[in-house]
């Protein structure tokens, strides 16, 4: 079917959930789409050069022989080495966060954006015109904020561009917006959801009571344990926590079903697993996630190795979606030696958020040393020692490793000023009166 939306007219045909009833039909959808994708990819300088000597993939049968595209390839192609359309057709340009020191570029056409928004909008709780949707992720260069905004507008919601890492919108102001606007949906990472809750408490509000309009929180960017997910819902009065998984290079690649499983949107991309140890690429199992977006116009990627540690399964899910499931381990899947064991972030997180809710533990940190796990967390004074004893007992029982635990007063790990400050953001100013300080002339702060 041909789609139209508030984002503009669509010229492409993209499948929707329910357009297939078996994994065989899903594979047929992928194969049928491949020739057009391969043709488009070969228009980019990178893939044209890769296959200049011959052997270019042109049919679905050629797919398995395609070499992986890696992050270094994207860095080497910076900025437009993977551009497959005229630059006049581009709608937006983005870059990764550049944590390695070398950002990668990503760009999208209007048609790409309709595909991106449709995938993000596949939330089982729905995004509707009745919703006020607070977007609390960065807008600067990365795709996350723009992605949620596009999906919210696609479904008719009122979008509040809350940004993140912005001096203009400190946590205290975000809390005020959520109350004043009756925010019903939010989009942020799990840590930010806890930070907003702490800021609400600092303002004298109860996150589990004083935000009755909040029905769901969309979260991503951090692998999350079941214990952390439960705690987030408890903190926010039973709000549904819905996970999402993607990247600036690919957009959303997986979303959560009503049964709590992450499903790969395999009608819009081909997903594979790469084993660095063996060099084998398989459709399922554990290894690094390889993604081939099927509807990408501006920047086609063939077998792009996202390099995230995942596990893909084609086992049936009780939700009934005929889509593979994925478990995302990311950095949380890697561990450090403590004593005779290897300890992962997920293992520690399960124990911290497994503490009773009444202990009000929200912020913690840990350092794994060869001799002991050193862990600190914030807790109210009256239950601080009790919480430390319970956590220590849980570590003894579950991990059986040496440990040193310190319970700290609230405000130690996350300063109270970060939760309560309402910073003044001023426009540039040039003329001042005789009793005014001109020290901040020209400064936006």
C-alpha cells in the first residue's frame, strides 16, 4: 500500500504489521525488496568503488557474498562518501555522538523520514492525537529527538521538544512542564527518567501520585534489566515502560511488544549476527548485530555491522508478532574480574534495584577491582544501614564475591543543584545601565 502522512506524501510502498503471517512470507518480503536496494547502494561512491573491479551484487542471491560495512568505513567516508542521491534531495544531516573521537555521518531524504517515523511509531501502547509527548533526548546532530518528534507528529500527538543536555531546559523546568501540560508520554533514556523523578521529589512532588496523566515512558540507549524496568514503573506510579532500540545510522530497528520482548522490524531491514571469533554470519544466535535497511534512499547500508552485542531468536512470542526477537547486551554484557568471578553491570543492577522500593534507592555506582566490588548508593538516613546490609547479603548470595558497600546521603552522587536549579538563559545583550553588571555581555547564559 502507498502511505501518506503529516510528514509529506509518500512515493514508496512499505509493509505494515500484519501484512505477513509466517517467517517464510517475511523472508519473501525481504528478498523482493533487495534488488532495488542493491541498485541504489551502487550509486554511492563507497559501494561503487568497492565493486569497481566487478562482482557487484544485483540480485537477492548475491546478498550472502556481500562484505560487511563497518563503522570505520563510515568514518572513512565522512561526510558524503555514502550519499546515493543528489544533495538537493536531502532533508536532514546528522552525526553520531563521536565518543571515539571520529563521528560518523548519516543523512535522510523526506521519504527516509516517513520510514523512520513509521518504525518508531510502532509502539504497542499507541501514540495518539490525545497525547502530549515530551521528547527528552538530544536534538543536536544525533537523530533521537528528531525521530520521536517525527513519529509523534505522524500520529497527531502534541510534541514538547524537551531536548536534553541543554542549559535552556534544566530538570526543574522539565518537571514543571510535565505538570502544567499534563504530559502523557515521554521519550528519554532510563537514567534520565530517574533524574526527572528525583527532580520532582526535590520540588516537593510525588512521582507516583502527582503525574496522573503519564501513561507510558519510551526508553532507549541503555540496556535495562527487568529489575530496573520494574523500579522505573513503580517510581512513576505504574506507568508502562516501553523499550526501543536503534542508532543514528539506522533509526529504530526494534521495539517492545506487549509481552515485554524486543522485536526486530525485519520487514523494514534484514538482521544478521556476526561472530568476530569465527567470522561466520548467521540469521540468529549471539554476536554482533548486522543491519541492512531495506528502504533507505539517501544512505543505503549493506550488511552494516552495528557492533552491538546481541542475541537474535526466531522462537515464537506469545504476542503473536511474526518477527524475530532480540536481546541487547551492549556494554552491560561485558564484565570485569572480581576475585574468581566476572561481574557485569546487569548482574549488579539486578541486585541494586531488587532492593525493596521503600529503600528509595535511585542512584548508585560501582567499581570492579580484582580484590573487591566497591559499590556506593544514595539512600535516606533512617534506612541507610539497613539497605547496605540487605544489598551486601544479596551480593554474597548471588555473586559470592568480596565487596565494600557505602550508603551515602541523597545529593552525594547527584548534586541537589542539578535537580533544582532554574538557570537563566539570556539572549545576547550589548547596552547596560550604570548599576548593572556587564560581565555577561554577549554570553547566552
